[in-house]
C-alpha cells in the first residue's frame, strides 16, 4: 500500500506474486518454485489472497514481506544465488509498484540436476 497526495494505492497480492514468480524463474540457477503442500494447492485453487505456488506475501505494516520456496540446480553457489534472487525480486517489485518489500526470505527446499 502506498499513500499519495490523491489517495492510497493498493496492489493485490496476486499482482505481487506474479511479479515475484517471473523474477525468480528468470534467475539463472533456479530450477522451479516449490508448492508448500496441500495448503498452497488449496489456497491456489480457492484463489485465496497472499498465496501463490512457492510465494507467500505477508502484510507487515507499514509494508509487506515475501517468502520464496524454490528448488535450485546442483552446483550453484547458494549464498550468491540467494543474493541474486533477492536483488531481482526487490527490483522487479519496486519498478512495478514503486514500493519494495521490507523483507525477502529465500527458502531453498529442493535440488535438481541438469540433464
């Protein structure tokens, strides 16, 4: 949410999730997003706000935080990859809605091999 002279801009969580997913999946070294199980699948099916496959957006006044659940390719340097993901996500969200998340947490929960 962003206050302006003319009013308040509210951005739906699904918009933020779409921006985040695109930024994460465009990062070299990321294999895919990871669903958080039945809860994610059910929330996605019901279109409940704040949940996307592998992305959780949480309101934390005065801003919001983002949790990412991903699988990466074997051989990636995880600290560097995490920093690249955080930078890409922050820049993508900030460029689109002019407000960056207050916190981005990357949970690496899977490992894939290149075939």
